[in-house]
């Protein structure tokens, strides 16, 4: 009787080759990631995600920057003091963008 948390060892034939979920090419099972994507597809995905995450960060940060420069906001803080909130919005925008773009691209097979 198997225990619930026992680790089972796969046969070498079963773990040797697997198909990439994105491009369908055969690759060694140890080189696939947790979504069963090969290294080539993963590299392309990361390149696209990097571009997309910076676009989302810019879409979030630029209106904030325009508001700071146009309004003056000198009554709350001097203009130079808004650098930290701008950096924080860029950082959070890039993190949000990375998740959004990666999930969007992973959901579209063959793109």
C-alpha cells in the first residue's frame, strides 16, 4: 500500500522525451519548465514579456508624471520629492505588467 507522500521514481523511458506545449517539438523532459515549454520558447516568451512589462509600467507611470509636472503639487511636496512615488509606481507597474503579459502570452497557444 502506497503512502500519500511517497515519492515515486519514473521509468527512464517515461521521463526521457516530452513535447513542448507551445511549439510541439520533442525535448528532453528535464529541460522543460513547469508549463512544459522548451528553452527556445521560454527565451522568446521572456523577451516578449520584458517589452510588455515596460510598456505597462510606462502606461501607469506617465500619467502620474504628467500630473505632477502639470499641477505643480508644490503645496503637498516639492516637485523633486515626487521621485520616490514615481519610482514606486514604475516598479509596481512593471511587476503588474510582467504578470499580465506573461499570463496573456501563455494563454495563447502557438503565438
